């Protein structure tokens, strides 16, 4: 039997948030609500990215964000960057790039507090969900018999949401926030963790 978690509730609420402004002509809110995370593989070859904590679902987020960059200015870790013009309609919207600019999961979420448009919706820290860490064994140092716990040490969630099990990295999908700190800390090239 599937169970419906508090995190599921907040994700569902963000996707249907009535405060979101009009979406494109002919587009329903249901259509605008997907995908939840824009970090999945892109068809256009451009690098993927994460949205900041509390972000509405992708199409609503792009329609709602006023490009004021108040969240970017409020982030104490310079984790947020504006998308460039190659991203067309999403140009200027804030993103997190886990390999170089992960989210530190600030306890007071100043990015959300600073957002004037509602594109970043108030969200409890333990309900933040930007994506999910996925481990790839191919390049991981553990796979080759050596010890490495860099990703585990970097996880800001308490207790941490990833650990080793039988020489593999296991991620708690219920509690992982997708902050990208594990990706940032991973010393392999390519990284042995991605956020999807
Ligand atoms: S939680 Fe903190 S580190 Fe993460 S994007 Fe918001 S302000 Fe930046
Ligand atoms: S497993 Fe990685 S992405 Fe998930 S919360 Fe921990 S550091 Fe962040």
C-alpha cells in the first residue's frame, strides 16, 4: 500500500498553488504543473539544473518568477545563479548547479523569505525537495575497493540521508532534499552522484 507523506503534501500543494499567476494561453494549470523537477536529462543538450527550495513546479515557476533576483541576493552562499539566454523563456530565473553551486539548506531559508512573487513558496525545511540524489557505481571510489565517505560527510540533513551498505551508497529517497551537497563533495570525474 502506498503511503502519502507530509513531503508529498507540500509538493502537491506547490504544484497546484492558487497564488500562481496565469500560465501561457491555452495551457491548464495541470499542464503547467509538470515536471516537478527540471533537472532530468534535457533534450536540447544544455546543462540541467535544480530550482531553489520551495520552487513551484517548473512551468508555474517560470511564469511566476519576476526575475527580481531577490533570492539570489539573499543567498549567503552564492548558491543561486540566473539562467542565461540559451534557456529562452526561463532566462533570468534562478537555479542551483550542484557540481559547483549546491544549496546549503539554510535553516531559515532566506531565499524563500526574500521572494516577492511567490515563485518560491513557504516550505518547512524538512519538506524541501529539489530532487533526489542518485548514485552511480561506475566511477565511485568504493566500487574500486577504497574508502571514501565524502558524500556522506557533506550531507546537511540530520541524520544524513545517505550511507554505505555492502560497498554501495544508499540514499533515503523519503528524506533526501536534492540539495546537491553530496554531488559537490564527490571527488570522482564524472561525479558518482547526480540529482534527478
Ligand atoms: S537555502 Fe540557503 S544556500 Fe540554499 S538557495 Fe536558499 S539561501 Fe541559498
Ligand atoms: S543525499 Fe545528497 S542531495 Fe540528498 S540531502 Fe544529502 S547531500 Fe543533499
